[in-house]
C-alpha cells in the first residue's frame, strides 16, 4: 500500500504507523514532533523550542504558546514576554517586580501602581504626596 509522503509505514494512505525520522512521533495517525519541539528540515530532526516557548514552529524562537502559570509569560506576536508585574532577567522564568511597580525592567520601575498611590521617582515608585 502506498503511504502519504509524511509516513514511513501506514495502516491506510493517510494514517501513519511509523515516521520517517527517529525524532518524530505519531499523533492521531500523523507524524509530528513532540510538544515543545519543531521539525528542522535541514537536519531532518525535531529540535527543542526556546526555553521561553511551550510550543514553536519553523524555528525554535518562533513561539506559538507560552507558560503563564510558571514562567509568567504571554504570547506577543511570536515571542513569549513577561506579563505585567514581572521582568525578564534573561532566564526562563520572569521575576516579580517590586510591589510598588506596575511594570519594571532589570533597572527598576518603568511605571507605578497608581491605585497604591505611588509616583515615579527615578527608577523607583514612592508614596504620592500626602500619603
């Protein structure tokens, strides 16, 4: 029986039972890479996505989903960025900003939490006048 070109062996034309590349797996009869990996056509192998991506496509840094619960990252375009209240310190998990900041980076507060009556002063958020 002739198989679809994406299969090594099949049970029907479009249902793969084995895949042509050792790093691929069958999911619902299709050959694909495991979650967290993408298929690299140059090396003919499944390659791990960037540590900030849960899933990716075409290249490891082209994220298609992110980890909000542990890494505190959300998808922005094709990149996983830190959520409000967290900063990117160059590691997988985002670090919490100071409680006085609304947004921050590694140098300090970028914006302040107005509901907490904070005002920006340099890279810090200080109590607003009268509070």
